[in-house]
């Protein structure tokens, strides 16, 4: 059992409250507007909370915007980390700086990170962002599904402040059932597909839409296998390869050496050694 | 001051000074203002020239070392001995380039040692990190006899003679793993890398092409050093290497084409895209042309002809690696990347330093050995 978020793009009105709440709890507001270190990251929020909406409106994810609402035609689509079931970033990180928690969120430990940015290369959704202008301690930035809030029994900030329930938080299985119910009840309204159910082995963020997902900017060419299996297939063979390769090379060396010895002995007219 | 003691000022030395000065400025920029100021890298394009060229090409160009070490010691083809030591030196310098480039490219270079204690065997990058560390050590050991000879240290020479074979075998295994793992790095991006280059066989392709290019590098560098240090060329040896290179290229070509065919990637040839141009360049200029040339004994035994073929093979190799690591990813990133001049300056400085170190090693150590005298003959790996 792990937590997930269901985003219904047919409900979103583009108010940007989720963006403002995300900036608040992640300490990304400018100047002194955020009281991050003391209370903000764990404060209770609701659909009526007063938020800094003037600092929202980013088009793209960045180190300062871990959740954005994009306008695609007449549809608003929220983009943030998909929190894959078998995350690519977790598998590619050479030092294990990413971890999929049992509760659902994929979290990052900056102390381990050496900044190789393979996670950014590899993420099929292009989510992780980098603090390019920090000199000494640049970090990879991405949504952590408010893991610290979840640990305190709170919901992710973005789902708490949504006035229209476009993003709801719950157990993934419950949300899958909810999504299927909506598709069944209003078949004319929805495209009959839950994005995230199977993409790269399934994600903990699920999307519903009335228009093709390609039009929402979500990648539609993803396999249904978890991507880590693509590299593990090769990596898991390494011990065998090393053992066989070592034996093979050693064998060849022994044969060529022996042949040389024999040739030398025969040249000298003696018996075979 | 005695001006006659200063090195003569030649054109190439002038170029080197300019490059190193630009590289010095870029280094300051990188370590005082960060990656954002010193590169054109972005969230959409997190890897650029330093990874695509310095690391991925640098490792490949070092492939002459393990190819020849295996040829001489494992397959016991002793006649290739004269070109072995310079290839080991090139490989060592190539790997040093990789290690230094990583210090520039990593966001937190002071954490470069983390893979030693923080393990993630599911990560190809973890494998890469270990291969770089271990193989750099092996190469240093393989080249060390040249240093011991210089200082007439008999004891370590004897010691190394005893461990030559295990060392060479370890080197070959590590190289095999490392060359192929650079291809495996990109197995994780099936939806991002253009179908011309994405294949489940990437690790195999990277390995085979590295072996072929390794021979090309030996030919290339033998020519250059013959010119620079006024030495005789080992033409019959190089011609034999040219023939082996043709065999490897042929195998690579067949595998590559049947893979493209099987995956149906060749339909993209109808699209007049940048990718198509680059792919065609890579295949025609870097693979088919040199392969065709090398089929003729006249070309293989001709100094200029063989040199030209080797240059084409190396060019094809560089094109392939840059296509896989940079240009093949542009179409899915919806972004264009072109290195900032400071990135180029750092890369050129490092290549310049490689040439400089090579020249210094040739001057002070016994790199191109004449037949080594009996007692002094240690491990000439």
C-alpha cells in the first residue's frame, strides 16, 4: 500500500493555488514571505488559505518551481514528479541519493549526491531540475510529494489547497478505483485511459483527461516495463562475464605460452618439456 | 636571465599557450561561478561536451591500450611489442583526462569518492565509476616499468614482471566492462534517444567500435610520433593492425546494419532531418569508406593511405559517441545544445595537456623502446 495523487485535468481551473502552496512549503518564495524553517513546511493548509499567488505562473519546472500548471489549449495540466513505482532515478543514481519510500514518495538525499545528473538524463518524464548557479552545493530539485508532511499525517500541500478537487491524495489502489469510476460514469467526457497506470511500470501520480495525453505534453511513447529492467538485464550479467572472461583470457594465455615453450624446446632439439 | 635556456617558441607551442590561458580562465569561472556560468548546460540538456567528448570519447580513445596489451601478452603476438608502451601511455593519459573532466562536470566534485562507500549496483554509473578508478590504477601500474627503468629500480621491476599477466587480464576485463558500460548508460533512455542510435545492443556496439578505434589510435599515434620525434614507422606492424581493424569494422558494420533493419529504424532515412545527415555521415564517412579502403593491400601498406583510414575511423567513432550522448537526444529534449566557448576551452586545454604529457614522457622515459637490454627488461606493458 502506498500513497498517490490523482490529477483530473477536466476539473482544473488553472488558479495556481497548488503552485503557490508548493512554493510555500518548500521554502521557494522570494524574500521573507516564507517562514519556512519554522512553521511553513508542516503547517495545515486548506482551500481558503491565503497564498502568494503573485509568485506563480512558471511555464516550466525549475529549481524554484517543483510543481507548475501549464496551459495546453483550453486545458490546464499540472506537472510535477510522477513518483514512479519502480523509479528510474532511484536505479540510475550511482550513490543511491534517491529512494522510493514505502509510503509512496520518491525522495532525494543531497548529502550523498555528487552531481553527475544521470537522474536528469534518465528520467522518462524529464522531471529533475538542477541548481545550475550554485557553486559549492548545487542540488537536484524535484517534488517529494511532501514526504515530511505525510510523515506527520498531513496531505501534500498541493492537494490540500485545491478549491475544485482537481488533485486528490490517497492510497493508489483507491485512486485507481476512483479513476475507473469516473471514466465509467462519464464515458463521453473522458478519454478512456488512466495515464500512469502502466507507464514505465506504473506511477504514483495518475492523470485523467478529455483530450489525448500527447496534447497535454505528457510523453506517450513510454514502454510499460519499468526502465530499470533495461539496464539490470546487462548489469546482472557482470559477475558471470568477469568469471568467464577471466577464465577465457587465462586459458588463451596458457595455450600460447605453452606453444611457445614447445616450439623453443623443439628448436633446441630436446624433448618436449 | 639566459634566454637560450628557454624553450623555443614555435607555432604549436604558441597555440598551446593560448589554449591553456583560455582554459585557466574557464576553470576559474567554473569553480567560482558554477556550472551555470561556465557552460550551456540546462535542465533540458544536463550533459554536454564534458561528458559527451571528454568522458565518453576519452575512454574510447584509450581503447588502444587494452587491445594491444591483450594482443601482446595474452595472444602472445610479441611482434606488436614496439607499439604497446606508447598505447598504454595514451590510454593512461586518456583516462586521466576522463578523471579530470569529471571533476569539472560533477556538481559536487568533492563527493567524487562517494561510490566507494555508497553502493548502488543497479546503476550503470556506479559501474562506470568503479571501472574508471580501477582501470586508471591498472594503467598506472602497467606504465610504471617505464618510470622504474628511468630510475634504475630493479626490485619493483622484478615484482611487476611477476604480476604482468594477472594485471593485463584484469585490464582487459575492466576495459571490456567499461567500454560497454558507456553504451549501457543509454539503455535507460529508450523514449529519448533517436532510433538511429538507441538499441538494446548499445553495450556490444560500444565495445566492438572501441576495439576497432583502439587500433586506429595506435596507427594514428605511431604516425604522429614518427613525424614529431623523427622515428622509423613500424609499417608491417601497422599494416597488420589495419587488416585487423578492417575485420572488426566489418563485424561492427554487419551487426549495426542488421540491428537497424530489425528495429525498422531505417525508415527514418526518408526524413530529411539533422539526425539523418549525422547518421549518414557516421556510417558512410566513419565506417563504409575506411572499411572499403582497408580492403586493399595497397592502401594498408601505404603510410598515407593507412593514416587516412585511421583518421576516418576515429572521426566515425567520435561522431557516433557524440550522436549517442548529445545530438541523438536533442529531438526528444526539444532543445538545442551547443557548448559555450569556456566548455570548449577546458576540453582543448585537457587535450593539450595530454599532448604535452606525452611529449614529456617520450623525452624523459623510454616510451619507444629500442630492444631493451636483458636485465633491464621488466614488464614492458
